[in-house]
C-alpha cells in the first residue's frame, strides 16, 4: 500500500432520496463531482442514497455488487481519483426474497476496498411516532468491518447501528481511526438522539465520525431528520448541515486521534471482561490500535 495521508479532506453528502433510482443516482453523481472539484479525497453518501422506498412498500430495486449501480460509481471513483463511500445499497441475496443493506467503500483505483452489511435492523414501534420493520425485507450482516486504506483505518456502520456502542468499541479495537455512519434517521427520533449518539461514539472511541444523512420527505409516509455532520475525536462538531440537500467538508487530521488517545488513554484502560472477550484477544486488539506493527524481516 502507498504511503498513508495523515491529513485529508472528507466530504459528507446530504440527500432526499426517493424510489426514483435514476434521479437519485444523478443527484449523487452531481454531489460527488462537485466535492472532487473542491478537493475532496473521500466522498461519503448517505444510507439508501440510490433507492429509498416508502416503509412497507415492495422492494422494486436490488442489485449485486457486480451490478450496474456499483459499477457506475467505481468508474466515477477511478475517473476522479477519490475514495467513495456508497452509504448503502439494496444488495441482492441469491435465492432469497430479502436483501442486505450494504455499505460499499470504493478506492481511487475503482476497486472495491471494503463491504459492510448492516448488522442491526431497525424494527421499532414507538407510540405516537415511527413504526418500522426493516427485517421484513432485509437480512442482517454478521461481520464488523475496518478497512485499511491510504486514508487510515476506516470503520463502517449504517444508521441504526449507531445505538449499539459495542460495535464501535469493537471497530476501535480493530484499529479504526475514522467511523462512518451513513443514515436515514427518522424525523421523530433524530432531533433527540442523532447528534448526542454521534458525539458519544466519537468521544468514547476517540475517533473522527463522518455521518452523511438523508433529509426531508421521501414520500407521504416517510421523512428523515437530516443533520449531516463531521465530528472530531474530542467530540466537537466540525461541520454540520441540518436541512436541505448539499454537502459539508472538513480536513481529517489523523494526528488528532493519536494526540487525544495519548493524552486520555481510555482505550488502554478498558476491562476486557466487561466486553465479553478473552484477555488474550483483547490484548491483541489493543495492540492493533496503539502499537506500531513490527516489520517482517
């Protein structure tokens, strides 16, 4: 792998996607191209950026990782020489009526660098609020993912995952320096929970957090909170877009991760037994976060 960048520019995109695939893809490409022209090294799109249906509606679009949707953005990443995070796509599962809600990281070469399938499915019934059953159409993923890239170690997640801090602690122990949370957070829970949870994940894991979001009304019965943000490892909101489609950008300084962890070494003080993992495994995970790997001779 080529030499890592210690400082790089990230852009998080906010969209109001619908079930109109062509319109969504055109708008996403427009945002990606604009971000690249502005100097972004990485552009992150929100959950369901290409296809966002009404709750309860039949899934009319699903695609393979080798399909035209991903190929379109692979070509664009290669042409623009940027990293692209496709927040999530409806990934076809062979011989299954359900899909995976899948996040895809594309490298500047156009190659797929990492694939994460959303682990926690959004099945809720809030009195007076949202009623959603993601598991009706989506199958849960099983594996946390940290991608080792020229931009550092990138931990992947999707939306409802945000409510499960153990996933992000696991990503941090695997070496993550930047956490991604592409989302379509509901307009009901978002004003109360979205930003506090994002800041908590940044603070407790001492990572950058990049959270591209869906915003506004997607149809008669579905509306998203918005508030796309980039948060530093101290928990400060560096950039924020609350309403409307658009994008925000910030410089990601990986040195800040090191400085925060060195000055406040919480991850070195954690108790493996409280995480339900063996001490040998925990020592190995922590070594991945804090120690420089020895070169093989």
